[in-house]
C-alpha cells in the first residue's frame, strides 16, 4: 500500500486517490512530428517520474508529485 502525501490532507492511503497518469510536458502545437515522436514514444527510462493524482475521498484536489519507481517513495 502506498501512502500518498496530499498537499492539503497529509499522508493518506492510496485507495483514497485516483491515478491521473504521467505528468508529461507536451510540445507546442506547431512543433514537428519528430519532436512529438520523441516526447511520446522515445522517453528514456527514468528512476523518478512526475505523476498526477486526484484525492477523490478527501479534499477533491488534483496535484502533481514525483515518485521514485524503484522505492515508490514520493518526493516534493
């Protein structure tokens, strides 16, 4: 069980949250296909990723947080 640190409610059980996916920074709409392909398909394996989480059983807020994929510890 993950304990997710909500910025408003503090640490809570992961069952209170809805996972919103990776927080990918997309290119501008006018960028080339090669740039979009690089962002969407050729990401390097990272040890830490940024994710969106929604606290559905608490404050009902979306927030972005970093998680270490090896230890599952949240940062910042």
